[in-house]
């Protein structure tokens, strides 16, 4: 029996590991030779950012929690490395599987590789080109020391080839985040506040903002919120507030009256809100993929994206971070001219199974 360490640390990791674990469990029950150890780094620790996702998505409790908690970029990365190294020194696994681009991804990839444990990166190869995002640094470092890459798109494959990665290391398997979405589409449910807030399908927006470039400066954030408030023509803007955003929000002068501030939502409620919204306004990457698959218009407040297929094929449009750009794009939405979009290749709900097939061959 060979064993894989599956690493998860922050909210966007949880939906990516769920289908891989499910596929591993299915193969184990059929007599497969692969076992796993689930390691939560504890980067996200409060129930709204972590525990809720485990219970809703049926992810087993982690075998090990490194409990690193909050800290600066370097503090988090260092704490994860120190504690994961101890884990590996006590008991090595045969492979370390990391997903996405958070600090936990990079920290565990470095640690594993230095302990002689090979690394596979799920969602390898995507690039925004924006080095001011910690996630971009995490992607580049992780990819530069990974042995195998599970990719979501042709652009990711191209980026990896351009850095000298060999064809045999790249496995174009699709998108595990979309596996989770498709598996849960029939379970999505309205949040408790749906009725109280008198929300009506197609007659409200969902907004999520947490990137430092949008939320860390209170005056810029105030202008952005005002622009969204004005251009949304009085429709409610449901705004689940990320903990990072909550800090600046306390300093914001005048939150527009049509904003409905709510806690970070559990998975099933959040995607229910997105599915029935008029459009999503976001600076997340993963949400642009989910909106594309649900055919919901998506407006991204960033200058670049590591997921170009959501723009070229999907429902996503990038408008940058300047508040002056909000009105024009919302006018276009209200005029009914938004693109319909198509679903990218292999975003079909079977990526977890394809990953496990490859892992069985590799190991
Ligand atoms: C991290 C990821 C980002 C991802 C985002 C999703 C990195 C570099 N960034 O950014 O890619 O899109 O998560 O949420 O890894 N906090 C809590 N409770 C928690 C977790 C965090 O209150 O459970 C607070 C922290 O104390 C900190 C802030 O939220 O002040 C930000 O958390 P952190 O993990 O540092 O980065 P994110 O901005 O969440």
C-alpha cells in the first residue's frame, strides 16, 4: 500500500480535495492500493472558513491538523514548513499532493521535496502574471519544484511547457472544483436570510471582495463600494464578508444602503446565491469558474486572471480595480447584452477519478 499526503489549508482548497478523496475512497473499497493521510494546515481555522466545508462536502476529519492559524505571509509559510517537516520526519508518505495556490500549497511542496517526498500539484500551471499577488508567487514556486501536474486548461499546459516541464509530467484532467459543484448542484440551498431579505431570483447581485488590492485601503474600498452601490440600480447586493475584508469594512465611510452584509457563507448556500443571482461581482478566481459553469454573468475586479478560459469561453469579464469602470459594465448587463458562455473542456465532474487513475499509475 502506498500513501499520499493530501494538503488542505484555506477555504478554496476544500472543494478541490473533496472529489479526490471521494475517488480514492471508491478505489480503496474496490481493493485499490492507494491510501491517504489528510493534513489540514490550519491556515483557515474558523468554522465559517473551514469546518462548514468539511461537513457539507462530506470530507473526512483531517488525520493531522498543523494548527498554524493567522500570521504574515512569511510567518504562515514558515510555521507550516516547520510543522509539516516534523510530521514527515516522524512518518514519511510516498507522495505529497497539493492543490491551488495558497500559502499552505507552496509551504508543503517545499517541505516535502526537501524531505525527498515527490510532489503533485493539482491546478498546476495557471498564471496571472501579477507578481504582487502572493498566490502568483505560490504558483510559480510550487510549479518549479513539482514532479507532476494536474491541469485545468490548455493555457496551463502551455505555461508549464514554456518553463521546460516535460509532456509526461503534465496530466490535463479538468477541474476538481467543478466536480464538487456538479456533484452538489441539486443540494444547493437558500440561506436562512433569503426570505427575510426578500431576495428574488435574478433580482440581486452577489459580491465577494478580499484581495489586498481592493480591500486593504479603506478609501479605495469605500469608492469601490459606492460605485457598485450606485450602478446596481437599487437591487440588493448580497455581500458575504471575508474576515480580511471585515477589518477594513470597519473603517469604511458609508456602506451603500442596498448592500446586505452577511457572514462568509457555507458552500451550499453560497453557490445557491450565485446560481440565482443576476450577476456576481468578485475578485476571487474560483468563483469565476463556478459562475462560468452555472452560466451566471461574472464581473471580476482585477487587472489580470490566471483563468483566461473563464473570459475567453465563459461568462467572466475583467474590468480592473478602478471604481470608474463599474457603471459601464453594469449598464451593459442591465441592457441584456451579456455573453452566454460555454463550459471549458473536461470541466465535466470526473476530474477526481482521472487524478486517482494517474496517481495509481505513478505510484
Ligand atoms: C487566503 C489565500 C487566498 C484565498 C483566500 C480565500 C493565501 C496567500 N491566500 O487569503 O488565495 O483566496 O484565502 O479565503 O494563502 N482569518 C480569520 N479566520 C480564518 C482565516 C483567516 O479570521 O479562518 C483572518 C486572518 O486572521 C487574516 C485574514 O483573515 O487576518 C486573512 O487570512 P489569510 O489566510 O492570511 O489570507 P486570505 O486573505 O484569507
